[in-house]
C-alpha cells in the first residue's frame, strides 16, 4: 500500500453564495499518522492561508440566473492578484451554496470554474449539506464536542439561514429557512425588491413592505424582529408557529422531533458580524436589511437563554481548500463490479463509530444522513464509510451487509452503484455479502484499508496491474476553523 509522509500542497477554496463570492488560497501540510500496518489516516498538521480575496457581490444576470462569465472573470483576476496560475494549485474546492445553488444555470457555472484545472472537489450544496459545511466552517462541531454541549449554528446569509445542531460533536439535525439579509433590497432609500415569502409574512403581521415604497427603518426593523423570532423558533427556543414552518426551504422540514434542548448557539454568514457587534453608520449601506437583521437577532430575548459561543469564522466560515491523500489498495481484499470505474468526487457519508455499536444503529445512521446528500430531493452518488471494527466474523459481516442495504435502500433503488469504504480488512467479504443479498442485480464497490470522514470526497481510479490494485484518492475539505 502506498504511504504518504509529510507533504505540503497548495489549495484554493472558491465559495459562490447568494450574496457574496470569495477565494482563499492556502498551503496545507498533510501527514499520514497511521502505523505501517493500519489504514492510512491523513491528518492536517498545518494550514496557512496566504491570500484572501476581497468579498465580492455575486454577479447575477437575473433573479434566477448567475452571471457565470462574470464569476469566472473574478476568479481569474484573483488568481493573478495572488500570483497564482492553475498549474500551481494542487487541489481545490468549489462550493456553490444558498439560493445560488437553486439558480437555473448553476451547472454552467461549475463547468466554467472547473476548467481552471487542478484536482478539484466540486459541490453544489443543497440547504442540508450547506448547513453542515457552514457549521464546520464556524467550528460548531468542535465547540459542541469540547464543551460536551448541544450547540446549533445559524448561518444567516443573503437568501437563506442554514441551521445545523450538534450534540457532543455529533450531527443531530439540519434545517434551512428563507431568512436572509438580501431578501429585501434597498437603493436610494427605496425598497427595490422583496422576496415573495417575506412580503407575505410582513402583510400577515400588518406590515406593508413592498418594492417601490420608501424604506422605513422602523417598519423594516419590525420585520427583522419577526425574522429573528422565527430563527429562535426553528432551534426550539420558542414554540414553533405556522409562519416559521412556512419559511422552511427544504420541503417544510424542521429539525427532527425528540432532539435534546440546545444549550448554546453560534452564528456565521454575512449577517453574523452584526449579531456579535452592534452596527455603526448607515443601516442600508449594503443595499439590504442585513445590518438590521443582525441587530434584531442579537436583541432577540430567546437567544439570551443559552450560551452565545464565538465561531472560528463568521462571513468567511467557508471552505479554504481540499487536502488530498493518494494511495493504492490491494485488490486481494476488495470487491468491485467491472466496468464502472473510474469515478470521481464522490461525497462520503460516514457512520460515526458509536453508531456502529449495533446493526440497527448502523441502519438508522445511514437513513438519517442520506437526505443531507440529496439537494432538492435528488439522490446523488455517495460512498458509505465505516470502521467495520465490530464486524469481523462471518455472521457479523452478514448482519452488517443487511444493515447497510436496509439503511441505503433509497440509494440502492436509484441509478448509482453501491460504494462502501471500510477501514478493517473485510472489504472482499462484505462486498460478496452485499452482492449475494442484492442477487447480483446492483453494481457494488467495497474497498477496505481506507480511513475517511463525513464530508470527505473519494476518487476511485481504474484498476491497474491486471485488476489487482485500485488507485484511491481521499480529499478532505479544509476549513478556516
């Protein structure tokens, strides 16, 4: 198996959101911390951000279309300013988030940017995955783990507010609401745009907020006070109202029932700076209601009931790049259906170690996490990652195979192969069990000797040396936190 010592790579993170677009270049030092006889375990041992672009407003052609060429020009210009060329960048991450991911030409933008070459992770993050990415960028998962606390991150951007709740470091639920700073736009003291849902919420509460009217600061403050209250409702600090449910982005789904009460919050996104620091100067200086919304979130009494943690980042709670680990795995312990490789940029769904305690918990964990990888309800290709430590006997492998099939049923019923990545040396046995239980009717790839985490991406190359060796690349998204 190929081993990796210490290595420094140059990476770029390109984040295209509803309101803003930004680039970050970084040098990332990676090391394989595993012993010679265990699965490669790549650790990020050093990280230096050496260039941050200005934060640009995301250029749009219309309310439903991104100006892909203008975004590409921004990115190309920032490469020049940083003294970088595409050939100098080893890896990168292009993440399209928020309302931008819903724009009709998001894929055209991805094509334009990925032409910059380099080994890129490319993701159009639906609201669920974006909630996780922004919480990890803010360091909420780590805050929750270090403090053994239940902490929600509220990433309040231009078009949406993404919420992820962590209990002692483990993800317990996500949701997203159509609440954001640019849902009401203001120019020369007049309202130029109101998002339809927000206009209805305002009217339902006796507030006339319409395009063409003068921007009355007190009236807009009353609207933002309502929005701040709905955010408190969404994390369980106030009883949930019908108005709150109306604002859910992801098919009306709130946080799952039965979650523990939150004990703390973090805020990230463009509005977060005004949650942590009172605003000074012109309330409409960004041409929207973001400053007032941040003020009203800070003043919302429900949030003072829990601890307010400071995130690692606020507006830059975003991906700064991707670390990669290339390795080769022996074909003697893996199973794969011929003819379906290579495949690239497959997101990893990791079953937490504590959820491997029983097959039933494995099944539940997969079922719970699958929707995170379904932007707008569309199933996408993913790989399921486990340690497999508790499942080494023949009978245990059979039970694990049944749990994976039950948990991943919606994935199996779709068009993609079933990909399972395990650390323990059971790849061939588990792959065989999966094939038998699926009557050999589903392409299966099962590899072992690979450690990967939720949110990583995997590339599987074409088999070499007569099919006995499979090249594998694990890509880890790197956050400022």
